[in-house]
C-alpha cells in the first residue's frame, strides 16, 4: 500500500486511528520521506504512520 | 493522538457543537486539526471562526476523558494481585443549562436526544487571550430533561455520550 493510500484510509476513518495506522502495510522508508502540510488531517495521519513504521537502519 | 503544545496559565472553558440538524461528524483525524476544521465550530469569542458551530450555554463544562476499567487477578498465597487496565469507555458528560426554548443549541440537543442516532462533533475550548486549546469529540445525546420547578429558573439536563476513540486535541 502506498503512503498516500494509507493516509487516505486514516483520514477517512471514524474508528481508532492509532489501531488503523498500526495495521496498514506501508514501506517505512517511503513513510520517512513523506511530508504533509502542518495542522491538517494528512499530517495527523502521517505522524501516526511514522510512529508505527520507524525508518529502517541501513548499514 | 498528539497532545496540545501550549500551556495556558489561566483559561475560561466553553463548549461548542456543530450546527445543523443532521451534521456530518468529523472523522477522527480531523478532530485534531484546528485550521478549517475545529475552528469552524468554535466561535470567535474563543478564537475560532464559528461558521459551522453554535455555542452551548451551559452552567459548567463537566469532566471529560476516560472512565476507569480494570480487571483484578489474584493468585492464592500472593500478597498482591494484578490490577490490569482493560477496555474502558469514554466519560459521558451530563450537563445542566438554563432552559431557553429559543436557544438554537439546546433545540439541537433536544432533537439529537429524541433521535438518538445523530453523531455530532462537540468541542470544549479552553481560552486564554489569543491562545485556544480545543478538545473535539464526536458524540450522541441521550437523556434530555426539563426541570420547570417553580422555585428557580427552568433548567434542562442532558447527557452527551462520546463515541469511542473519536476525539482529538488541537490548538491555535
């Protein structure tokens, strides 16, 4: 799932968005590079995705 | 859910709600967005725009948050048991207001209570000067009673039941 699609799912949700963000399959590196306008629903969603998909450590 | 990034030395609290008989409640993510979302419900007196909201003229903003729920597990011979948090419900807000049959907000509340299935976004705003911290949540109204006792002004009492997980903090 792309980060954009994941954000759309979270923004449209009336449920527990912490739980939704935790369960969406997204690429952690893609999440790390994504940006969103501050004080928007997209920013809220992206912050949750970043919380549950920390960037992978590269050697 | 992000916590507010403001500290208000002193504040006055007020309560607002979406206008409209059949509103579309905010999605959970939008409950934590001030600009163009929560600000549209909060009136200008609390630093919002108020285009889509009405004030609730209530006596006092009640306690809000989460009810306590725990499960206890005991083991024979053990001095202490486990007391583990389990699923708990959001706190219902029982509110008293002076009954005014012309008040738009109270009439909407009465209609919601009669219906029982209308989800509406409510906002509790704490204001100190130009700073506002808003707690927004979706809820349904039940229990609307009018007390016309002759010894005092007529009052109405209603209860707002927040929907689980549907809340958000935002600030100016």
